[in-house]
């Protein structure tokens, strides 16, 4: 029989597992706390657990670990990891260090099925969902990197804006979030976790009811014609349905939904689109992040001039909408928004 990967288990599930092994329930809390410390690779390292218990666990269970197949560092300090999975597939996650926090951009799938017309990840196609341990394993890999490089802070902010559509891997996502938020492990607050979706409407309320995390919407257009062009998902869940789901989202007090809006020159960056966006967002407790497009060789879109970006921001702010211009990090190593794709990684090793 194959061994059980303990990093796939929430604390209640781990408790059931240890009881099934004939162990006392308190062992689950001990084991769980060890699993998410930097550098833990084997049961032998769990020094406050009796040797015979460690041997028993090693016979039936395993501690998975993602291999860093490639590491790239940006001039701005961003680090992109190419992580190899047990079946040989590859994913990317991005560590964005800042003075007061370290943010990790987490992937939820190998590739992506959404096919958004500006995102390099979509060119990979969809291969498979990540397991909970593979999602959580990205956080462990980044934590190990920080510890190995003498960084004082741990990963303390997660954004699920990496490869894949998180809400299409819903069950594994929720399990991973419960593991990440468990106090005995990484102990993430829901305020420090953001799930970004392109608009899988039926799963949005279920997300908010399952875990109190932040929600980000990849919006990128204020009318269906342009959004249909950019994002095929809009033909299934058009803007009216998506924004109604935002209004109904069980938002915790004092939080707002983040509307992500990539500004593309001569497509969605003009005053008429800003006016439409203001009208569309009426009644939604939100803020807008404007992202000037990151140009690449695959898609024909261009980045708008700075004055147009600032004019778009001013119109939204004048209408009372909190609007920030987000500076892309890691664009020199293809780690910025819309740039994650692992084609050619094997050839470069």
C-alpha cells in the first residue's frame, strides 16, 4: 500500500489517522506542528515524539516535499521557483519580499484551462489540479528558502494568483486553506490570504462560507464585448452575473473585494471604459487594482502610457472608488502578473 502523505490532511483528519494507528489523539497536534516547520523532511526530526512512534509513522506515512528545480532572482528582489512534482510536472510560485512582509504567489493547478487572451499560463493548457500537499508545499518551499538565506521574516501573505484557476480546484483549495490557517502550523489569518478568480460564479459564495479569506476578481473589462474578447469565461458567466455574485459574497466586516484590472493600450484604458466601470461597481464594497499590461512576445497587446493610467485612476478616485496602481514585480524573470509558464524549463536545466 502507498503511504499517506500527511500534508494532505487537516488537523481533524490527522487526528483520525493517528487514532486509527492506535495512537493517542494528542499526537496529531505534535505531528502537525512539526510538519510545517522549515527544513522538516523526516519523522526522525520530530525529537519530542518517542522513537517507536516515529518508526510506526514512517512505516505508513510520508512527509512530501517539493523539489526546487529552478530558482530565478529578479533585480527587484523577487524570487521565482520552478517546483517539480512527484509525477514530473512543474509549477511556478513567486516570492515577493518586502520590508514588513513576504508575499508568496501560489499556484493551484498545473497549467490553466481558462485561456485568457493576455496570460501566458493559459498557453500551457490544463494538465491537472494540485493536491492540498502540493499547494501547501509551495509555502513550505518558500519558508525553507527564507530560512536557508538567513531572512528574519517568514512567509506571511499569500495570494492565489499563480498558475491555474483556484475555484476550479475547489475541494483541494479549501483543504489546503484549512491546513494553512491551522494555528499549530503556518497559522495564517484569513486577512493574509487572497483568492483570485476569473469569475467562477457558482463557487464564489461557497468559498466565502467555507473560509474567511479575501476575494480578488480578475475583471479587466467593464463591458461584455471586451471581456468576451479577453476572457472566454465571460461567455459562461457574464459581467452581470459575476458582479451580482460579488454583491452577494459573504464579505467579513471591514473588508473589500479587490477588482483586478489590467490596463491594455487602446482596448480598455479610455475614459469611456472608466465611466462604465464606475457604474458597474456601484453597490459593491471594493477597491480597484490597476495593472498596466506586462508586454510579451506571445500576445499583441501593449502597455498604455503612464498619463493614461493616471487619468483612469483619477476618474475612479473622483467617483469615490479606492484605486491603486500596482507595480509589477519580477518582470525581468517572467514572474509578473500573467507571465507564469513553465514551457522550456526542462530544456534549460
